C-alpha cells in the first residue's frame, strides 16, 4: 500500500525504516560498495533498525517460499545471518503484535 515507511520512531535512535523499492536497491548497492562482500547478488535490504543499523533482507531466489527474510546483524559475518521462519505478511503482523520489538531474536 505504500512505498516505504518509518515505524516505531519515538526518538532519533529507535524504530525501523522500510525502504521504498528505489531506496532498497540503492542502500543494498551502497552496502556492497562499503565492504559487505558477503551480500549476495540475490539479496535486497528492505528494512533497517534505526537503533543498531542491523538489516532485514529479502533473498529473491527464495521469494516463493515461506523462508526468504534474512536477519542481517551488522557485526556478524553474512555467513552467520539467519533466515526467519515466516513470510513478509507474518513478519509484519508479529512486528506489530510485539509493539516494534525484535521478536525474531527472542528465542
């Protein structure tokens, strides 16, 4: 319904930015140019945490499965990033249910 959004931003260092398609492409390319060599060509950053610079990415090769969202923790090598066990609709519903918390890291 929209092409980008900022969620749960109650001060300068909190919340999430969901990128527009153009922003996602530009941000992903910028990260590759800045040294994220592990970012695969089929990965696209669609959201960043404004409080810690971690990223959430789509694996475009797995988009037709239920496990295509990757939790990109900035200080970890890309080989340690994990796939979430949900699709985008479920991801967003859970994000709203948890009132903006990083629920996917609770386990």
